């Protein structure tokens, strides 16, 4: 009983601390001038997803906030000094490009305001986590790490993975070896580069992988193990960017015509990524629509729907499939190629420039 009260007291204390952290930006400013703490400081930005859900497999899906997420992992207190912010509480299918912009700025601003912070953890739905992680990887310039995590099982499920993922993400965010590695994804003890990671299973706790390049490291019980030295690709500066251009993905399949591409162009797409067959192949109908789109100034990138392996990179990569002038996605999955094309279009709408960007990000 005493123990229960003690942990309830600690929970309330933590919940109070978090709501104070949420209440005003001034709190963040105050923390930056506070005396240095013995434990590393980690900031958590919660966006929603299964990790923050209850009754997930029912018609009445519930939500829990960042304070309750932390309360489920009391051991975090022993490894880091935590602050938290509720950015949103949505399934990741509801994350928009506008939210990417705000989230990236929010994280960069927090890191700038708090030099004592070791790193940031973002909790996120797993469905589009890889896209958000890649966007943050390409836009948060600070060398301190951003770890994106979530859960495959809801917070009130059996054998839940959320608390372990959150705990390990805080460990990785606090680990000096994380510096200079950009935004990463951690689930199931594995650490992946934001660029390389993809969701490969709809339900299993080991749903994430990087089929072409492999994991960056693992969160072992006694230490964080890194398999490769830090490496970052060129970044994009979001200063002055108010909105991101529309970029859509068109899926190729036997007999596909160009209706989807024509519709995307009509809807205002500035870029289109084609999920090509095999090594970036298309269909006669898609080729014709690609030519029409390019005549309208739309930049077209061709990737593959296969899930692993690359397509030729560089302007004219689609020549093989009958669409010269397209840009090859390399080994980026189409949903990642969409993120890169969205940012590349902020700099240039010339497909030759975009091809150089794609080449630089392989
Ligand atoms: N609810 C889904 C999402 O928000 C799945 C999940 O988080 O695992 O992406």
C-alpha cells in the first residue's frame, strides 16, 4: 500500500511537472538557465499513435497523454531528467506535411533554447513514422539526436511494447554515441536511420527494418551498441518556408493507365513519385501520363514497389520504361522519395537539380 501510494505520489509529481512544462514556453527558457543536472536531460514530444491508445481493437479507441505514457515507465526517472510536450494526439495517418513543418521547427527551437538537452524523443504512430522520421532527419540540423518511437501494441494490451520502446529511446537519446546521427527510429530494441527504416509488418512488435542497409545499432540491456559511425546527408533549411509543395504517389501495376497521375496534376501536384514495377518500370498508360505531367512542369521521380533494392539514380532514369526526364529514387522507398522530393522542390523545380539531390542522398 505504502509502495502504491509512493508510486502514485511520484506519478502525480511527474504529471504535475509535465503539465508545468506544457503550460508555457517560459518554462523551457527557465530550464535552460537552471544549474546543470547530474542526469542527462531528454525532452519528449508526443504526437499520438497506438503507443498512446487504449481499447485499440474496439469501436471506442481511447487516448492517453504524455504524462500517462511516462507514468508507465517509472524506471525512466533513474536514467534521465524528463520534460514532455503534447504536440498532438492523433493516429499517424492524420499527420500532415504542415505538421511535419511545425514539428521540425518545434524540435529545433527546443534544442536551441536548451543547450543542456541531450536529445529529443518523439512518440508517434507507427504507420507513417518512417516518413516523419525521414523529414526530421532532413531538416533538424542540431547534432543532438531525435529518436522517433511508438508501439505496435496499445497501452492497455497484453505484452505491451510501448514502455520498453520509450525507455530504450530515452537511453539512446541520452547516449553520447547518438550525436551526429540525425533522426532515428527505435522499436523492438533496434535503432534505424530515419532514412533507411520502413514498416514491414502490420502487427508484430518487430515490424520495423531497413531491408537494404540494415540497422544502425541496438539498445542492449547494459549498453547502446552502434554498428556504424555517424553519418548525415545534406540538410534542408526550412527558414521562411510556410508550406510544402504537394507531392503524390502513383502506384504502377499490370495494365495501369494514367488516370491517377492526371488527377494528381489536376489537384495541384508539383511532384509525383511513381511506385514502379520491378526496377522502376511503368506501363504505357503511366508513361503517357508522366509525359503530360512533365509538360506541365511537374517533376516525376520513379521508385520501386518491390520493397527492397534500388532503381537507377539520375535524370533520365526512366528512359528504360519509356519516360526520359524522370528522376530515379535510388534505394529510397517511394514514401521516402516523396519526402525528399517535397523538400527538393523547395530549392528547384528543374528535374536535373532534383536528380542531383537524389544522387546526393544515396
Ligand atoms: N494507429 C496506427 C498509427 O497511428 C498504428 C500504430 O501506431 O502502431 O500509426
